[in-house]
C-alpha cells in the first residue's frame, strides 16, 4: 500500500483505515484507565520519592516524537490505549493472559482509546478530554480517516515501504511505530488546537493488572445488562468489578442508546472511580497494593523519554481527586457514514477547537483568518451578467479528499464554464476554500463563486487579468444541497444525529456515578 503525499490527497483505493486488521473483540478501547493511574494518580499517591525514582528507572520510554513547543501555561498529555499483544517492553503476553483479556486473535495497532489531558502548570486540576475512536478527521499523509486508525494505518504503510527499501523487519517495526505515533499526535493536535507535550501509551494487559491491583473498581448501572458480544452481564445498581469483568463493562457498545458515546461515559465513570480507589487510604497505606500498582505500570505503560516523572509528580502532589474531570468533544453526527459505507462519527474541527479552548481556558483559534497571500476578499450574492463559456477556471485540491477537484470541475463544466488545469494544489497551502482572481471585483471570479454556493473571492496579485483559480480546502461544502458532505460523508439515518457534550464526570464524587 502506498500513500500519495502530494497535495495531501489520497491515492484512490480502499480506505486506509479499513486496511488495518483489528480484533473482533476490541478490549483495548478502554485501556486509558491505566494511563490515568500511571500519569495522574500513581505518581501522586504518597510514594516516597525514592520509590517513584525506582519506578521511573524501570518504565519503558520512547523518544523523538516531536512533542512540546506550546507555551500555553499547561502540560498537555496524550493518553492512548492500543491493541498491542505485548507488554510495554515488547515481550509477548502469555496464552493465559491473552485468554483473560478476551481480545481475539488478530493483531492490530489501532489506538481505540484517545484522551487528551491538560494539567495547568500550578498542578491545581486536570481535565481529561475524550475523543471518540471513530471520529472522522484529517490524518497527515493519509487524508480523511477514523482517528483510531491514524497510528495503525501510518505504521503499516511506513513498515511496508521500509521493508521494500531493504530495511530489516526489526528496524522497519521500530521506525514505522515511531511514524504511527507521530501521525496520531499530529491528528489530535490538529483536531483540538492543543499542542501535545507528553505521550503515554498502554497495551491490553494494563487494564486488568491495574484494576486487580486496587482490589476492583466500584461502578453503578441504571439497569441490568446482558450483552453477549462484550460479555457484559451485570445486575442493576452498585457493584465492584475485577479486571476481566471490568473489561466487559467498559467495552460494551451494543444495546446502549448512544453506542460508542455511552461507552465513553462508562470509561469516564470507571476512570473517576479508579482515581478515587487509588487515592483512598486503604490503597495508600497498603504496601502490597502499592507494589502491585507499581508492577502494573512497569509492565503496561510507555512514556516519552523527555518526561521528567519526578518533576511532574512534585507538580501534582497537591492534586485532589475532585480536581480531575472527564469531558467529551462535541459530535456533529454519531451515525455518519462514508461514501464507501464505513460507519463513522462526524465532527466539526472548528467546533471542537472552540469547545476545547473553552474547557481549558485558552483563546479559541481564528479559523477564519485570510490566507497570507491575499489582500482582501468578498462573498458575492448575485450572478453577474456574463457569458460563462468565456471563463476558464483552474481547480486545485488542497484537501485530503481524493477526487474533489474533479468533482468541482464537473459542477463548473455542467454550468458552461471552460476548465483549465484540474488537480492537486502545488502552490501555497490554504486553510479555507476560495476563488482567486487578480481583483476581488472580477465578474468572472464572482460567477464562479456564486455557482459554487457563495465562496469568498480572494485577491491574488500573482494572477493575470481574467485568470480564475479555485483552491479547495477541507471546509468545502457542495452547492447541490445533497445530504453528503464534501468529505464524502452522509448520515446513516434520515438526518444527522448531533450530540452535545454531557456534564463533566467528576472524580471527587463520594460514590460511583450511575450510567446506562
């Protein structure tokens, strides 16, 4: 499999996200609990600093992921759970461990739990923001894809290319894994507008180990459940779950009103309960449990090598459970579907960035800023009285949507315009779709704009008089009124099903929060 990296377009083929094998029983979709305990809880549980130092020396680490650089008064941590069938140090899990995880036989590298955690520099609080695994986003080098495939699809593509170029399997595995992690980090940063400072990764094993290390985790269900695909069979009300049963609790998606979004809520209430359990006196004063926690983290967690865990622990030593809150990004349509029939969760990156900025007290990015190469713009509303057959239009695709330039060219040709060059954008990349002309009052450019649904007309002094050029970014919307968007996405239902973020899940509650 090869990825066309010119112009950000994807080679027309089966979607990359569907080419990565994934297990039939996706237990890893809830492994973030391990990372929360490792990063936000375990290091502040009251260990002697010498014990934490010993823990740091035995942790698996990775480097050169392009992290940091943001000066926003906070530490932003990307926590992911993977489908790995190895421990954090690359050792294969035993047959009995694999059986206990109910994880299936296929091996994949999808990151099916993705949470961005922000901790202010004063260590006073933490906000954990969940990103649905099926969120359909721009992935660098691939184009539109489910975000949970950013890691795995990039890794497999890079691995195959490296092997074809003569690299050994071990070297190809190392380099492609790094490329996959970098792609995920960039995808999350692009979606949320937050620079990722640190990275933590957890495989399948850690969830069970950590849950059992604290003696089980308390949960509460509004009603009894019996769902065979996940193995979730529980009574209504409060109960304590061990590792294997906890996996079933947090991975159930079927028979829930909002599918994966309700599963995210389960993950969040489970994590909040786990935080309370780890911070409780019966855990902190029990040397055996502390030793189990340390062992669980050592076997399960991978951290970036630039992370000074001692410094971070000192920063967070006054963090209380009540100051850890769990949120979820807004969703445009939980029933989205691509034009090739793949079920997705549709999100609006601009709305996500605005929402995240509000959560973390940052200034929302200005997504409407003009491209630097332009001087002014207008949005015409009426069609000028000209002969459109005399207008030749170049159409350039600067989005990740394969074939978009050709589709827009067909619209213009059907209306009588003459077509010039149609293909990928080879000039300066843009952030929004626009029609370009030497002067913003160009009647030819205004005619193109109105035909395409009212696009802004930008001045570009480098163009000749009468020359018109359309550059298509990822925000392009078809003027046809079709229910399908420019991303090749439509609703699987009769209309989109948006989901506004629910109330925050607070780790400071005295008991477990009851859920569906």
